């Protein structure tokens, strides 16, 4: 087992963010968050749940959280830890 192998969390973050990087970049720019969280390696956390037929996923760095519906990024906010423990994480974001 190599020391530099990505964990399943890292692999999921890379797969999701890489898939839509241009859309994530545009979303960060629209929200005035450009410059925060632009390095893919800064994204270290992921929180995912199913809402009806839609997979909701929040991927975050220390400064930015991005909401994906299925594989489409739909919102970005300044990250704060209350988001992760919330009963309804979507309440912090707009769709």
C-alpha cells in the first residue's frame, strides 16, 4: 500500500470537482469567492445525502463550500462548521 494513495474521500472530492471544474470556477466567481479554494488540494471535506431522487453533496475547503446536486454545482458560500452538523445543510445554501 503506497503512502501517497488517495483516500476514498479524496478520490470522491477529486472526481466530483474535476468533473465540473469550469462550472465551479464560474460559480465561485459569481459569488465573489474567486481566490478562495481555487486549488483542488484545498478541498478536504465532503458531506453527502439523498433528498428524494437527488444526491446532494457539499464539498468544502477551509474557506469555501460548494453544493452539488447530483454532479452539478449549484451554489457556493463561505464555509463555516455549522454547515456540517446541520439537520438540513441545504438551508445554508440557495438552489
